[in-house]
């Protein structure tokens, strides 16, 4: 309770100190990486959805070399504490997380296959396997995730360990974002933006804004040039799942059952092509 009585400008000053260049030194010490050539990728979210500098400390995170079949990611983020996730929701997978304070990453590979991961300060996360930015094939995967919150200064830390088989084939592009604020004052910050305007409503960053990532730098023995078993199963499950072709595709330009059926046939063929190419 005492921490919450401290003036906000002092709390944010403390966060700025913790999330400065010293953050990278702390991460290196914690992971045993002290060389500038260590297999670590450093990122910092400093822009808003509109491309302007964000107001407040940055979101700093690092992607580390694979270890025991997982890629560790360490996050240090400002904590807004504006709306807590439901207390009745157990830690772990939570599909409603996008409505709360959260941090997300997109790892994009061949054919716009994407691993989309969302994590929150209260121990919740979502994992999406997507074959384009409109369609999620799977959202019930699990991973090792740990988060800790500090009220003074207000920030949260997270350790994310992503199984290697969750990544799509040939990861080449990457983007990340953060979301916070209540419904009528929702805010979103993005790692990469481009010259084209983004939608007025907040959503995950369009794939076109993603930029190149040297993903091979954090791989030791894992072969990311092949489709993993997890992706193969997700593709098979999607191909074999029943699809409703009796009505038009809702909210799209497709105007009738026939066109809807042709569209679904195309997507099934496309998924098969992605699997075996």
C-alpha cells in the first residue's frame, strides 16, 4: 500500500533507471552471457501504434540461444496495473488475455506461417499457430512461463520458454507489440511500423510491418528449414476438421455458398502445399 502512495513521476523515474542500458548488463549476468558476440538478440519497443515515441519507459526483451529444446526470452516491461485479469482464471493459457495488459510477439516464416505469442503480467499466455494473419489453426498449446510484478517501481518481468517445434519453418521476420489501457483509452505500442497507416482500431500488427530477424543466431542444433512435427499435426488437424460451406463467409467480400466453398478448398490446398513444399 505504501508503494502506491509514491508520486507517479518518482515511480516512472525508477523504472527508467531499471530499463536503461543497465538492463542489458543485468540480463547478460543472469544468463552468463558477457560477450558482445554472445548469441542474444536485443529489442526495445519505443514507438506507439502511430509511430510516435511512446510516453514512458520502453519494453526491453532479449531472445537467447536455444537450450533444452526451448528458446528462452526475457522481458522487462512497465506495469500499468489498470485492469487485473479475472482472479478466477488460473495461470497459463487464457484466450481473453488480449483484452488486458499484455505483450505479444510474431515470428513469421514461409508462406506467412506465424507463431503468435501473447503473455501477461499475471502469469497468463496465449499461443497461436497461424498460416496467415487472418486464420489461426491452433490456440491450445502450452509452454513454460513465469512472471513477476513490482508495484514500486511499477514494472513486470517475464521468462518465456518457447519449444523449438512451435516455430514455423524458416523464421525470417519478426515484430512485437504491447497493449494496455481500459476499453475507451486503449493504447498499443509496436516494435516496427512502416509508412502506411495502421487501422484506427487496435489489433495485432499487420504482417507487412514485420522486419528481418537473424533467427539462426539463437539456434544450435535445431533445423528450422523443415516443418516441425507440431506444425505438421496442426496442418493435418485443420485439413481434416469439418468446415461449414453452407453459408457465405461472414464479414468478407465473398458473396455466396459456392464462392465460400471454393475459398475453403483453396485454403486446404494451400495448407497442403505449405506442408510438403
